[in-house]
C-alpha cells in the first residue's frame, strides 16, 4: 500500500465522487478508478458502495479513511523533520498532547519563554485525557505529553514537572463557601463530581472511605463548572481549575488532613527519537527547574 494510493483513496473518500476527486488530484478518472479497485483487491475488502450518482463508504472504508489521514500526516511531518535535521534547524511543528488542567497549569508559564528562544517552532496541541495522550504517544502521533499521575510508567520516559493540590469546588451560596480548606469528612453526604479516569477515580473515592456519593464523572472540568455554580454538586478538581473557574460563581477549597496532591509529568515514548523541536522542548522543560513554576 503506497502513500500515493492512500492519497488517491482519501480524496475519493472525502469527495464521494470520482469526477471531483480526479479533478482535485489533477488526474483522469480511469486511472483513479483502477487505483481504487487495486487497493480493494490488495486489502481484500470493499471500501465503497457504488451508486448511480455517488459513492458511499463502507465500515472498512471509514476505518481506512481515519487511518489514512493519520498515516499521511505522519509521513508529511517525517519528511519536514528530516529536512530540518539535515539543515540543522530548530523549526517545524511540535506535536504536544496535554490534559485540560495540565494545559492550564503548564503551558501559559512555559510556551512564552520557549517561543522567545525558539521562534521557528509552531505547535499542534491535542487536548484529551491522560489515557488518550498516552495512546497517541504510543502510536507515534504525538512527540511529548504533559499528564497527571497516576499512569503506567513502563512504556514512557518521564520527567516530574510540578505538584498540585486537590480542591473541592463549590458554588456561591454553598454552606461551605466561606472556608479556605476542607476535609473529606466535611464533604460526607455531598453529591460529588469526580474525574472519570479509572485510577484517579478510585484514588479519590478512597479518600472518602469508599462512601463517596458520586453524582457524576467528568473528563473536562469545563463541563461541570456551570453545574457547580448552580450548586448541583461539589467538584473534586486539581488546583489549576482556577484558570477556568469564574470566581464570581464558584469557590475553591483546598482538601486537607492530609493535604491531597497530584503530580504533573512530561512524558515521551521510551526509545523514540524526537524531532529537533521535540528535543529542545524536552530539554527546555527539564532544565528550567522551578523557574517557571
């Protein structure tokens, strides 16, 4: 399966019309049709249902369309990076994966300083769960991830970045809003919004002796803040939630006795060679120490 064939397939899959796809690719229709037939024969699947007026993707075709985009994007990035390595330039696009709260906690403090030193680097930032970021790292779609523990360290090289406190977020008018700190015992019986990632969810529920009253799980804090503001429940969130929270509508209380904390790490796939932009970004964060924290 050649890259050229994937480009042909992707054009047809996006246009769902041979004539338009051929025009877009600047080739005639007969060779394009032959390429598609040969691809189906090579893979042993039917990629398109052929109607009188338009094509329709099969399930196999939809899957290949998704994979083709990733493969062609990776090929394009690889070509550009090899060219940069040959020229000794620190340029190109850094493929960075972050969680929502890690992004708020780390990137505003780091990227302005990094950009001053490496103005030739641009950024393609994917925001997702720690599990999603790790999966994209393993697939080679991302260069570097910034995630929150706990996570499986076996497949990754990691570097500690900072520690954050956990907070209980309550709406204005909540009986506890005047406090600065709170214990899990004081939240007994409260309806909670808790992170959905299994290791984190289990750890947090353990703080409440297995009796946490979980109203809802979340993977993005922005989705629960409006509900908390209406006093529908209490959010258990990292302290970087204050970057998203409207202080006029919600209040953040530190969880104590003992203080609950989590750690943020920069991670990369073990043994994978980073492009120039990724290498200097990794070294930059590693060497900056507490200066940006």
